[in-house]
């Protein structure tokens, strides 16, 4: 019987070993893709000074920050809190270490972040984010936007997610559109309303726009605008047809056209689309923005998103570091895939061999024998317990793919059998 | 110029990418050894309810716990804090999930823990601990103690630490010795004094014993006792010579003898020693205890320690789960090895190839070309920036082992040269 509540805190994912093995495999494979694309891993502390975090946080995020208090007095006087994303620590890191880094700095962070969100299904308070960023000094070519997106799509593929759709836009386009309509005063509100448009019924979006008191005509034009989507040629044609002379708008169209053009040559056409509904709400992005969905499971929403930002470090440094980045929210993605029964059912038996020594002498010999098997890359469990043989065999069949019984006969003859627990078949072990 | 203090919080390790690459390599290799020894990875949340943490913490540890406060109201009412080790969360995990686990449960946790220690060199407030444990239900054979120690020694070897010395004892021996001398009332104090004996001058240890008012004769006997060390035969002989009939003492000697006997057959003799100074202070261990030092750098102190505990979950459950475990404190160990200039100097260039496309057309072609190189396992950086060619070459030479320039000629002829940045040599690339 339990003496107290031993469940993990709600909103924090805790897995059984066989699920954890799959989770770790996904994480490792994504990290491997990032590595092969030349992204350098860094790791910043989970705890930051509040002035660093609050400089960039705002609104909802600030309310969700976990503050940290040490019970004993220390010399460290600054208030501290847990980081809520990788971008703020990256901005601090680049400011602090810029003289030791090479730019463009290709960087990846794959740690855990913390937000005290209200507990609900699919929302996590502790979650892994697998981030990549390319950070330039003063300038950064637009082609890096493509590089980041291609890397993330490849990483999703490694997790078995081949059927993805990357929805791309550029914030300058909606920004310019808003300028053309003289709606700059409610720009933030419009970005936020459009960002939520797919999560609420259509009439709700219209209501929210009506509440801005911008007039029926502009509402119609906005609602028409966000319906624009399709491949590069189709979308570029529609956007050019506005014939705006607005510089921001046209820059946005040029950039989007460049990004889409290259993406369409690198990815199969059903994997990428331009979509004016993609705006990334109140985020700090200033150019390219993207979200990635699983078209077969579009209710999940975006599983991987990111974009281009004008200046990573503006709050921390006088220098300018433009960047582009993206992130896979692994904890939420894993949890969703598990609910859909889409996580690989393998790894239920993470151990290759379980060796059961039958007596004292065999027990001693089993240590060396296990090492031999391990040297060829196998994972090997030594069943050393004092339990009855039948219980040891039961245990072995639960954790391992193959079982090996070691006794006097086996040690003398050197003839050692392995039992495949999935088929019951016994074959002689040839490796040793 | 910096606009605010962007250094990491003191006591938290933050590495540059080339150091981080070595750190991550060490961690991965240790995890790989644990995996091959059949230990299953789990991960518990970093944040736990305080009642879980405080149930087991005590004294100094409790004062060092980081409390966590969410700024916004939630339904979660319990006080929360950051975990200070992996053992408490493991106890909670085993209690919570015991019906889904197979026992003996071989488990590994390799995450970060938090203690608000006073800042000083070699002390970290955020630190990785690479733990393994074997947890039995009701019982657990003594041979698992050996299994855990051998696994940890192999893991240290993978980090290049071949010259290690494992110092082993058994808490029952000192416990029985204390009983024989009728010193049970100051048992905790004696364990703590002996645990610190090597960190303070000899007269300080004597002073502390004198302060216990146990009489000169018992002090001498204790001081003699802790000098006992050596191989199995020598130590067993000395301990048996006491001729105690104390059950605890003799059980301890039997267990130590069994553990040492097997360790001596599996490890070279200079790697293992019995040593009565090893007692692990106020820890929860009840049987085997061990610490590991680097004899060439013994001032570092123990780099890997652990032991056997009677009942992992006693504070959380009515069931009994005896276990044995050990831990490598990777953050401190890495920092110490770095100061001694013992970390591998490799990985200064974590990227294999940097591709520099010279014009627009080559830039587009470079994406596919990079993918080809990556398919054969290389890490490839695409230098897409708009900078001058010479700056791009400089960047490439900093991050990558080889550089490839892609232009019209190369694309037409298919003859592509790679330049080895360390020698300056250019050779034709044959892979593609």
C-alpha cells in the first residue's frame, strides 16, 4: 500500500521503460539529423535570472513562469526562474559568448522547458523542445530559412512521420497588407485573431474582427486574404495581383517566393504549401514563418514550427544577430502519437540477452560470458537473483529477446543454446 | 555592448560548442555501457511535490532544495521543488508503477539534479548524475552489488579513465564494530566523522572523536579500525581476527568477502581494494558501500560512488524493495578533467564538411549535394551566407574538417575537390 500520493505532478510526462525507450530513440534520431546538418549542440542552465527571462517574456508566458527559490541564503541575490523556451537562453548565450563563436552559428538545443500552464490534455508543464537555429552576425541569407525547414522535415521523417505538410508564409506580407489598409493600430490584434482562426468557428473570427471596428469592407478583404494558399506560382500570382507598392509587402512576397521555390525543388510537392493563415501570432518572428501538420491527423495542429527573426539579442546586446529557427515539441508530439497508437511498438524488449546462471560456479562465469556478448554490441542482463529457476525464466522472457541458461554442462562443453522468447525456438549460440 | 549581465548563474556549467560535444560524447558512451548491461532508461520530472522530496531529504540537503513557485494560480495545490538526486524520484516511480515493472528492475537515470550549494570551485548547483540501480522486490542477491560496480568501472573506462581504484566496504562492519564497543548512541556521529576523515587533518578527526566522550581506548580502537585496507584475503583475515560474535559485523564481513572475491576475478587487482574508511556518511546505505578515485589525481576525491540499501521505498510504500546503485557525477567530473586538461582535445571541429556554393545555381544544387554526403553519415554545413568568398572560406575552416567549393565547373564536370583544412591538401572527392 502506498503511504502517500506518488503520482507525478500533473502536466509532466512520466513513461514506463518500454515507452521511454521509444521516446529516447526518437530524440536521438532527431539529434542525429541535426548533427548531420552541421548544427552544434549547446546546453544552457535550466535556471536563469528573472531579468533575462522577463526581458523577452510577456503576457501569458510571464504568468506561466516557474519562479525558483532556494531555502538557504546564498550570495546570489538575483531572482531566478525556470526557462520557458530555448530562444531566450540562446540570446543570452550568443551575447555572452559571441567572441568565441563562428557565425553563421548553427546551433541546436534539445532540453526541457517549463511552463505552468493550466493542466489539460496535450498541454505539458515540463516538455522537451528540439530546437535548431542559424544565427548570423549583422546579416543572414534567406537560404538558411530553407535549410532549417529541410532539416526539420528530415528529422520528422526519421520519427516515421513521412506524410507531413509544411505551411509557409512571411510576416511581412500580412504586415504590408495591414499597412495598405491603414490598420497599423490594431496590427497585433489582427495577427492574434488570424493565428487563432483555425482553432475557432468562422463566425467567432468574424466577431473578433467586428469588435476591432475596422469596417465591413476591410473585414471582407482580410477574410479573403487569409484564404490565399497553394503552391508558389498560384500564391505569388494572387499576391502580385494586389499590385501594392508597399515595400514590406513586396519584400515578403519576394522572400516567400524564394523560400517556396527552393523548398518545392527539395521536397515532394504534397509536403509544402504557402498559406496566408500562418502568422505565428504574438511571436517575435519578422519574416518567414512556418507550421507543420500531419494531414492525416490535422486535428493535432502544428507539430513543428518556427521562423525568421530580425534580431535575436536586441534586448541583451547592441549588436545585431538575425536568425532563423524551428522546433519540434517532442513531449506533446510523442504523447499525441501514443494516443493515436502511432508510436513504434518495438523496443518492448530493450534487452537482447538475459543470462540465467544455474549455480554458484556458473554465476561467476556469467560475468565474463556477458562481457563477451556485450563486446559485440548486445545488451545483456545477468539474472543473478536467488529466486526459483522458473521465476528467473519468467523474468528473462519479460525483459529480453533471447534467454541463455548457463550451467555446468554448458560451461564444460562450450555448447551454449539461446532461446528466442518470441518463437520458443532454441539454437546454438555461434558468436562465442 | 551588453545591455545586462548575460553570464550564466554561478554554479551552473555552460560550455562552448566544442566542449559541449565532448561532454555529450562522454554522456552518450556511459549511457551506451549502461544500456549494454541491460539497464532500462527512465526519466522522471525535474519537479516533485515537496512532501515526496522532504520525506527523504534531511539536514544539509533540505536547506539546499530549490523550491518552485508558479506565478499564476493553478489547481495544483501542493508545494513543489526541484529534485536533488535520482534516488527519491526512483522510490516514488517504483511505488507508483511497481505493477508494470519486472523485478529485479535494472534502471538508469541520467538527468540533471539541483542543489543550492554555496558557490565554490567544483561545486555545482545544476549537475548531471548518471545513475544505475538494481531494485528487487523483497530480496536482491548480493551479486548485483558486483554487477553495478563492474558496469560503472566499464563506463569510466569508456571516458578514458582506465586507471581507477574502487574502494569498497560494507556498512554492517562498522555498524557491528560500533555495537561491539557499545557506542550505538553516537553511531551517526561516528559514521559522519569517519566519512570526513580523509578531508581533514588527522588531529581534527581525533578531536571530533574526543568530543564524543567515548574514552581514549575506544578512540584508539576506532582509529586503528579505519586503517584496515587491502585485498580480500588481507582484510578478511584482519576482520576475522577480532573474533566478534556480533551478527551484523560477521554478515558484513561475509558480504564484503563475497563482493571483493568476485570483483578481484573480474577486475585487475590494482583496480579494487577493501577500505574501512569508506562509510558514505549519512547516506541511506545499509550494506556494500564504494567510492572510486583516480589514484593519479587522488585530490579530486571520489568520482563515482554508491551502495546497497535495504528498502528503497520505505517512506512511500508498505512493500519492500531492496536495491543497489551507483552514480557518476558527470558535471563535476567533466569540469575537473577539463581543469587537468584531460578531456579529449578532439571534437574541436564537430562538422565533417562545409560546402561553399559560389553562385546562385550552385546554391540550389548544394542542398542535394549535401544530402548525398549526409546519407553516408557525414555532418555537413551549407555555407549559404552572402558574405565575401574569403570570409566564407574562413568560416568553413573554423567549423569543418574539410571544405568543398561548388561552382559551375564542379557541377558540369562532376569533379569535386575537398580541401583538408588541417593539412591544406586538396583531393578529389570519390564518394559521390
